[in-house]
């Protein structure tokens, strides 16, 4: 249920940016959510529907790109296949997460006054 607090923080950030740019409405918000971020995308969308009502985002579309987890060897940089053991098959080094745990506000499209 932390998706509601994430959307609340997102709405605050979007409203701050909208005010800074003199926007009257927000048309679109684009997010990147890593598959290992611990976020339930459907629950995030539901939370957004609740929070956007009577806000500058009332008519905004929420676009979410789910970023797959990507692991590599920190020594030889070899990429590991999804679902593989998190250890380099050559170096035996523990793998390092390259992507998949992020939560990024990628873009805000707004309408200026």
C-alpha cells in the first residue's frame, strides 16, 4: 500500500513543477518503474486515479514504462540472463544490479496559461 504515498509525493512534485512553469493543467505524466522497485503498477494506477481528482492532474494520462531487472558482473561486465544465478559464470563474482529498481519521473506534459 505504499503506492498511495508514492503517488502523493508524485502529485506534489508534479504540482510544484506545474506552478514553476505557470501551467494550468497537466496532460500527461511518464514514469519509469523498475520491476524490482517493489511497486505494484496496477495499484499505482489506482492510487493515481484517486489522487488526481480535483488537482491540476485531473485530466492527465499516466504512462508507466516497466524497466526489467538487468544484472552484470562488476569485474568483466558480462550481462547475466534473466532468472540466472546472480553470480558471474566466468569470474564467480556476485552480480551487480544495473537497472530494475528505479522509480523515475521521466516527463510531464503540461498546458501553459
